[in-house]
C-alpha cells in the first residue's frame, strides 16, 4: 500500500510520503500511474509493499524525476529487474541513515547503476496521447473512495492507514490512501469495494467512515491532477500583503520555499525603533495598538544610536548577510520577512510609481528597472499585443530589436522587422517583448490608475513613459505596457454617476459650478472613489472644490440667456470677450449660463480645464452666435437670435407701416392664397409630427396635405392662421426682390409668419395643430 | 511649414447680395469663412491670395440661398513633426512652457528643456540656466523642434523640444532691456 500526499504538479504528479519527522518527495510520471502502479501493487503485494514510498529522494529535482519514472513506469522487463535490484536501491533511505559508515565508492556505484538503468528508459517522451488515454482508470480498476476525516489531520490519517497496513499485513484490502493538501477534511482511499474501505478505517479515530463516497471514474483523474493555477511565485515579483500591519503594502518576493509554502518578502519596514528600544530597556510606554508606524527605511546606525543590539547573520535561504534587530531581518534598510504564501496576494498587482520609487535603492537602478519589468510581465493581461504595435525585444539574443507586431498567437508574437537579413517575421515569446514608443506619439492609457487618459509622449525612460495629458496639460507617468497608440483625445474619466465632465451642476449649499475634472483619488483601483472637481460659480475669484458625488444635487440644464454689458443677449455657444475683472482679455464660447454668470471656455486658459467664470455684465459678445453664421439654413434659431437679428430687417427700404392684422387675413381670403401654399416647404410646429419638414401637396379649405421630407409619407391636416412674432427664418422668401409686393404687408418686426396648421393624421384619424412657416396668410 | 495651395469650397450666399458686386461679396464671405480656420488635413489657412473663379451658383431649394463652388489659392501653415520653428513664449509654468508660432500652440515640457535649465517660480516664472546666462520667460523667442502634433478638427497642438543642438532662446526681451 502506498500513502501519498499530493504535493504539486505540472505534468507530473508529485507524491510524497510524509513521515512525521522528515517529509520526502517523489515525483511520478503522469497518468501512467493508473496501470503502472497497479501492476506494482499486485506484484509486490507479497514482498516489497512499500515500493512507492521508498522511491524517496533527496532534494535534487532531477533525481526525483528519474526515480519517479523508475517506480511507476514499470513494464514487463523492468519488473523482474525491480524484484532483484529494487530491494537494494529502494532501501536506500534506510541506508541513508547510516550513510556515514557506507563507503563512498559503493554509493557512487549505486548511483551509477541507477542512472544506467534509467537512462535508456525514456518513457515520458514516447507516450502519446492515445497511450495515455489507455492508462486512464476504467471500471475494472479499483475505485476511489472519499472518506471524511478530522480537519487538519488528513496527512495523519493517511499515515495511520499506512501504519495499519504495516501492522496487519495483507489483511487490509485497500490499495492506497491519498491526502490532498488543498482538500481539508477528506482523504481518498483506493479500494475495490466499499466494505474494504470501512474495514480499513475501522478503529481509526481520525477517520469518520460513516460516510464513504465513491468518486466517479471520470473524476478520478481530477483527484490527483492538481490545477496548474497553483501559485506561480517567482523571486522579484511584486506582491501585496494581506494581513498584519503591512496589510496592503507592496512587497517584493526574495525567496520562495515551495515546500513549506513560505516566501521571504522584502518590505519597507513599518518599524518604530524608538518603541523597540523602549521595549528592550523595559520601559513600558502605554500600548497604542491603533498606531501603525509609517513605512520608512531603517537605518542601522539609528538603531545603534538607540542602543539596540544589531546582530549580523547570514540568511539560510538567500545566503546574504543581514542585520537582525529584535528578530527582524534587515538589509539595506529593507525588512526581509518570511511569510506564508497564503498571507500575500499575488494576482494582478499593479504597483504604483510612488511605491516602486521607494523600493529603489540608489546604486541598483538598472537592476530595479529590469526587476520592474518582470513584474510588468507577471501582471500583463492576455491579448496584450495587437497587430501593428511597435515593440522592442527586451530579453534574449535579439535584445533591442525593434519591430511591429504582425500576428499574435498564444504565447508567441510574430513580429516584422525592417532589418534585411532577418527573416520576414520572427516569432518571439510574449515575455521577451515590450511595447515601444517614441516621444511625440499620441497614446491612450488602457490600464492602471490613469486608465482612459490620452496624451503625447514627452519622454521615454526605459519602459516608463512620461505623457503630457491632452486635457490637463500635466505630466503622467505610465508603463509602456499600459499604453496603446491612439489618435483619440479624451480626458481620462469623463463620467461620474449621472454627471459628465464639464456639466453645470448644482451643489448642496445652493452653489453651482462646472465639473472640470474627475479624479480617481482612490487607493488601489477603488472604482467608486472618483471625486469630481468643481469650479465654483463665483465670478472673479476662481474656486475649485473637490466634492463627493452625493454632494451634487442635480445637473443644471435649463437654457437661459443673460445680457452682456451692452445689453446684448448672450446665449450659450456665443463667443464673448471678458472686458473687465481679473480675466480681462480672455475670450471664448459660453458653455453655461446660470444666474447671470457665464462659464466661458478659453482654450488658452490653462487652469480649471480652460473654464473661466465671469459675470455676464463684464463681458461683451463678439460677433454673434457662431452657430447661426455658419449655417444660414438653421431653422432652429432661438427666439432671442431672431430678436437680435431683427434690426437688419427693419432697415429694409421698402418698409411700409404694417397694416392691421385682420386686413391681412382678409386680403388673402380665397383660393388664390391657398394655391400658393402648394409646393411650399413647411415645418410642422406642433403635434406628433412636430419638427418635420415637408412640402405642401394640396390645400383644401382648411386641410393641408403635407408630404414629409423624411418619412416618405403624406399626412393631412387642418390649417389655421395665426400671427405672431416669428423668428427670422432663412427660407423666408419674401425678402427676395422678385416679390416686392410681399413686403408691404409684412409686419416690420415679423420676419415670417407662422401659421398654425391643424394636421389630420391619416393613420389614426386624430388631428393636431401645427404652425407652418409660410409667407401667405389664409382665411380662418 | 507654409504651403501655397489651391482649394475648393462651396459658399452659400444670401440672395440679397445678388447684384453687380456679387464677386466682391463672395470674396468677402470666403475670406471671413476660411481665413484663420484650421482643418486637420491642411492646417491653418493664413491668407487667401488668389480668388480664381467661381462656378455656376445653384439655388438651394426652399431657402433661396445660392451655393457657389469657389476655387481659391491660399497660404496655409501646417506644423510637422521634426520641423524647426521659431516661436514666442506665452506662458511658463513648472511643467514647461507654452509658445506660439502664429496660430499654433506648442508645449515644451520640462523633460524637453535642457537639464541645466531650472524652473524659477515667482512673479515672472522662467527657466534659467545655472549660470543665469540664458533665461526663458514670457515673450522670449525660442527656436524649437516639433516632436509631436495632435490634430483636432479645429486646432493643432504641438509638443516641441529645445533639448537639441542649435535650439533654445534666440532673442530675449528681458535681456535686451
């Protein structure tokens, strides 16, 4: 029988027999085990029952593997050999105890023998998938049973079974016992029948054999295959502490002890030397538990000054000399702390620059950069490279070779280079590549704290880019890996809750302002901790406040106008010039208006994202609404625009005092006027078709049929005349010289007449009222 | 870099301008519309030099406006990467300084200012060499090299460097006075 404690596995299962005093490890081949071992068991039942166990090894890895193969890949030929020389070799661990007495020569001979035998037995390479399939457990094989045991005593339970097997000899019918490190409270037994399991467990207090569960054949392999996700801790990678006073602190892995699941990490110590000194001297200063000393490098001299004993010891694992103060190991001011792998978080660690800076010790800057690099790779996302990315090789023979990504496969990236003699595309491992940027490139940050920001590369420092942000015009430091080339211009985070950057918002205390920036203040990517910065609406005295989201009451969206110093109406998007106050001379389009205060955007103004807050009275409108000038056909000009533009029309030389409005209608009563409506383009002002433009196809008494421009549909409706202050509309044809007769009846202030057209919706029979822009009046 | 190129544009003219001085009006409108604008493709239109011809106008239905296709030649200014320009400093802060070369705004980051020049805050913030011989402040004229451009629809923004041979201050008003 064998007792296994599954240790770790990549392709191989590593099994270990765990004796209380000395854990020993064995590696065995892959799935082979199922048939191979069985043979072993059957053949060896009588004699060397502990074959599997005895394949025990010293710490040398290679040897382990060889040994593993020895044991588990047993086939006909080797079996016989096993029987005769197995005894000797396999007793080695026992012999190891009296190694001292043993002749070195004999040992050498033995080793040679072993390797001689295994060197030509290379099964691993030869086994194909199909062969491996054949080795999978089937119905004929012994089954695997899951048995409950005391939590934390899994290994002990397995050992107990081993002991029982030794004592009882062949009576015990179970084939093996397996304790998995990652499975608490259960062990597996391999046996033909449930009864055998129960029998074996009888009398063992660690094992609760009340519940014996059969592991389905399909899942049997899963029991012994360890998910490869296992901690992939490598020295020099960055981790974060999960517990203790260093919780959340960045640490660098120095040494990894996979067997004991422990790592030594390098930390910036949070040590209060004074407290230690006090403690050592026996002074008891009232304990303040809440106080955690800030991280600071420890200076040994300081410790000496405080009369703390500093020992210099050589570290067992790393072999370096360390200063030991009060049981803590220090080197170069850093704390070297052995911790359990469970107390550190390994995945997706994004060290910030500040943290990395602190870890930099003068003198090893170069090294540090490369070390940082290794971390970058560890934290890299999948699908990191994209076709067309400029890359540079950072490791290996091709170091410093530049190229462009052509194709990305799983691990390998195919790159194109410009160098002639090289083949067209080279496949390079992802880990050997880093993105490459030149100063002047326009980039976007795709991950990290600054995610979303865009800017131009100002400087390249190794694998760190300094970017000039587009919006804030400030420097950002980012890793080249977190950046993609992009022509897009954004300002980082632009949304917060319901609000967007540059929105005018009402704050708690009835003050208001424009959001000029959304900051991610957060520590370690806390997504909710974005704070909008608001430029408060206090003219002449810019005040920026950092507010919390809940302090923002609402968005102010009302469209209001204000009057400038010349009593001109200012509406949003008008360009105004500031004529007095500290911002005198600034000019820009009005973005927001609230309570007579204008928020002007001036691109030359660098503070507050270009926003200037001034009183409307201290500004003057420049030109006019740009929107109107550019697009003469703007039908949606605001009422105020119309008013402002009206003086133009007043100057019409043919102006004749307007007649009474009633006369108007009277003159045009009859079919004639209506006919002229036909063919006109009108715009519907009310009802479900509001805003639609169309052409009048037919006029009958009070109904108008309108062919809509946009919908390929004809609607019918009523028309009723209505006069009013119209807005200047460019399609107003009455100003054309060809229709001079139109002018007399024009209301001087009215540039066009709006007619109410009641439209009859042919779809559902409902009627609605609309005003149309037409130049003729109709009888009611 | 300046270019003299021929461009085409459709101009909408209000019917009230139709008359003997139509061409004049058209020219005026074109100048007003085009000069000083910036297109991402061509750059800043500095001045219209020739007003070649305009084609037949097309009356826009409904509005009465007439669209004329117009061809004109103009001087445009477009900054390019690696171009060396002379510019006037407009603003100095600890991040660097802004300079203007005509309509183009150029930012020179402090990473791209020679290392021996240091920022001196104060009333008149400036960058000064350690021996105080060279000073960059507002209104200084500098020669710089453009290393990157960002082209928006209505603006071209550049990043420049003076960290190279023959670049830097060419005329310092402060020193002259």
